[in-house]
């Protein structure tokens, strides 16, 4: 578990600069993406309630070759929660007190002490109530902060982006999509677009392709994997003769139906590999129906980052996938609501 002392040097100077201003919140939040600080009494953090919380926040990210936690967690006791700690980007405050609370409830707030900040406060009368809440809705706690990170990335992409990649995607497929500014190495063929940051460390690739929509059986894991393999084999050959990209079936491959902006989206999440080569890594793809043109649009991001962590790379790509807007789509603001427990 990451200690608070490790982030002091990263936060103090920024906080002091912001603290020189008075009035409304002007300080930018601090901390790296997908990091969170938990605020609760140490006895509870070290006890049953803390174990329930750690089980949720430290749960593994699906679809990665090695175990990586959903969130990188730091901890502080409420007595020490002041000053620079209050401007950390993601904060989870837990209060368990039978004298103050009769039921478990959740309060959500944004930008309370700093810009681009997300805060959840969970209140419960006792440990048993808190544990019951975590068993039912614990995943929503992690999802809340993960989604806030995605929204921050999407907001950044509105200001800093690859204009050439976005223009090509729009011209070829008639869709809008936010693409990171470092995606500047494109390959453009019929019904297929590919771009990459071509980074030596943490390479990220993005592809877009389409095919005719025939029936609902398109949206099955088997169909989409077969289509993916045929498209990648034709368009992404490897460095060696007869090498090409394929879906790695020796790892878990998950298909999840999503609702994004009111559209049904089939998400594939798993591993890719180059047949005839030693390359591989995680990928996530979104397939959705463009009803106006009776076709399926697939957007996919994949990562090549051997011997390094991949969670943040794949989430950066997910922000781009979630930004897709089809013809006729209306802008929808994403929300995560963590429900209160009822008495």
C-alpha cells in the first residue's frame, strides 16, 4: 500500500502556489491518474471495514496480462487530512459512527477543494452495515473514480488532440471521435484506419473499421472475435513474413454489453498477439450499430508495453473509444450514481 509520505513532495509546492489565491477554488488537483486517497480512522482501515474497501479498490483490472489494481491506493487518518491532502484528485472519506448515522449513505461532490477533483463520502452506523453496502455496491465505488478519470481525459482531448486523425476518421466513417495528439503515424486503407503514437515505452495504437450490419447475431463474442481476426490479419501484418495480429485465446476474453450515450455497444476485452512474432499485449474494442447506414463501427485500442504496467495506457485509449459519436447521436454527459442504502 502506498504511503502518504510518497506523495507529499509531489503535492506541497502546487498546493502552496494555489493557496496564495483567495476566494473560489483555483488550485488544480494533484496526483497521478487512477490514484486515490482513503480517509478513515486507522483502526477501521486495519480492520474488517478496511479489508472490504481494499478488496474493491485493489481488485484486478480485467484483460491485462499481469495483475494491476483498479486504483492505486494511499491512506491517511482523518486527523492528518488537511492542507495538501485535500487537493488530491480522488478522495474517498469513510465515516462509521452509530452516534451520528442510522443508515448507510453516500455523498458525491466534484471540485470541492480543487479543480478536477472527485470526492465520495460514505457514512454508516456500524461496520456490519458498511460491509453490507460494500458487498452490494462496492464495485460502483471504484467505477465512480474510474469514470471521473475517463471524463478528465476526454475533457483534455477537447483541447489537445490530433486534428489530422480526427479529420480522417470523420471523412472515412462519418463519425466523430477524440484522438490523442500523439497519434500521428497513420495507415489508411479501405474501411480501415489505424494510427499509433509509436512510443518506445507504452506504445498505444488505435484502429477504426466498419462492416455491414446483417442481424443481431453480429453482437456475440464469437462473431466479433472472428471479424476482428480477419480484419487485423489483412491490415496489420507483423515485421516477419507471414506474421500478423490475432486474438490471444489462451487468456480470458470478455464480452460485455454496454450502454453508451443510449447506444448498445459490444465490448471485447482481452489479449492480442502477433503470430510468427513475440509481440503481444492487452486490447479493448467497442462495436456499435450505425443504424442510419446499416453498418457496424468498431473502434479498438491496443497496447504494447512489455515488462511495464499497462492499466493507465489502456484507460487512456478507452477514453477515446467512449468519445465516439455516430450520425444522429445527441451529446450525453456520463454519470455514475452510487445509491444510498435504504433502511
